[in-house]
C-alpha cells in the first residue's frame, strides 16, 4: 500500500492589491474602524462646540478627516503586510 505525500499548504499572498480583495476581511475592518472614529469625533465636536457636521466641514476640518483616514487605513494594513 502506498501513501501519497502530504500536500503543501498554499502560501497566503501579501500583495497589496490582494489584501484589498473582496474575499479578504481587510476592507471591512478598515471601513468599520473609520466609521467608528468619524462618528465619535463628529459627536464630540458637536457636543463640545455645538457645530453640526456641515459646519465642521465648512470650517476646514477636511484635512484632519483625510489625514485620519490615511493613518488608520495604513495602520489596519500593517499587520496583514507583516505576516
């Protein structure tokens, strides 16, 4: 009786575009983190200054919003790139 050799396990691709594929949970994690941070930050600004979302946007908060999105997106991708 002959036995077949064990099959090698496929390597997980850490290509940047493969990490952002819809079959991976990376996008859902990034989207969830960003949604939670934006919601909490928006509510904090509204409670502390009394400004609604549209007033915050018109007062020049977009660079902070974009910077936070970039930093949190990269921070969410780093653990997947290291493994």
